[in-house]
């Protein structure tokens, strides 16, 4: 199976490399193809032309940062037009369910899946990502060999958009955990506790969470929080906008500090 891969950032690249290790043929699209000699060394091809990456591909995986980038590459740059009829298009980018459905409506002759993921580069490289997938059952089964290259827990949630819905709930919950962990960090500092010991101990106790574990593993937990805000601000804004008419309970207050100015009324 030949795969076209769009987006070779901190997550896209290890996912693409995982496919190459499984024997897939892969052409990746990146704005700076010269930065990806490791993909070439693994047997892949890298191009700055989106049409070259997707033309003739049996599956096209998209892992771009935002909805704006998704529309720019796949619509404005005509990436979607170049996808062959019957191909799979797997959207890994964290976007709104509406954005995925918009792509599918533009090309009813292709099979679109939304496949949000949880995990970092190390999990992608080890093939241990959690994948949350929406779309037709038959399309999901066709995509399973691709998804299995970098995913360990692969869940089919329902129709198109369902996977991204759960991904946004996941990130909304994670953002709440980060906010709580940040307050715990502040309390530890205010009481003069040794942060490395305090955070590791909290993480191993009943207060433990992925957020606390991340803080405990970082020498500078404040810098770690600042680094992931770039992603969480965007994802929380999408999640809150999508839940405008729903009661999201304590997640409302816990995530209010994210995506300031983008909070739905």
C-alpha cells in the first residue's frame, strides 16, 4: 500500500517513520523537505508539492496543526483534488468534526476517516498511540493496517466526526488536569517543598494523572506547561465552541484559563 503523508512535524514524522518500518511505500509532503533526510534514509520520499505526495496514494494521512492549515493544503492548494477516487483520507489533525465532514462532502468518491490520537513522539515511534476513529466501519477496517503501524489502542467510535469528538473531549479533560496540576505545583512551591520529590509522590498517589506525571518528568515544569499551551489553547477553543449549547460541568471552570478570548458565549 502506498501512503501519502501530509505534515511531518514532531508527531507526523515518527508516525510516518513507523509506516516505513512496516514496509509501506510513503511520500511525505513538507514545506521544508531538506529537513527530513531521516525519512529518505528509511526509504521514504519527501516533496514540497502536495499533489506529488497524494497522487496515486491508496491512503492519505493528514497531520497538520490547525483547521486553517488543513484547508490551505487540501483545498486552496488542491491537495484534495489530486487524491484518487476510492482512496482513504485519514485526518489525524485535531480539528472540529465539521471540518472533517466538509472535506468528505467535497469528495464523496473517497473514504474519509477522522482519527484523533493521544500520546507523544515516543509512543508514535513505539507504535503505542491511542487512536480515536470516526467513519464507516468498512473504511475503518481498510485503514487498520495503516493505523496499526503507530497505534496500539485503536477505537472505532462511530460515524465520521465521532473520533474527533472524543479527541476534543480527551484534550478538554487533559487541559483541566493541567490546570489542576499547575495549582498543585504552585502550592508545593508556596510551602517550600522539593518539587521533584513532591510531584513524583503526588503522581504515584491517589492524586496521580498524566498531567502530574509529565510535570514530574520535567526539570522545568513551568516551561513544560508553557510549551503545551500552544496546542491546548487551540484544542480547548475548538472543544468549547463545539459544546456551546452543552453543560460541560466542572470542565467549564477548569479550562477557562485556556484559549482566552475564544470562549463561546
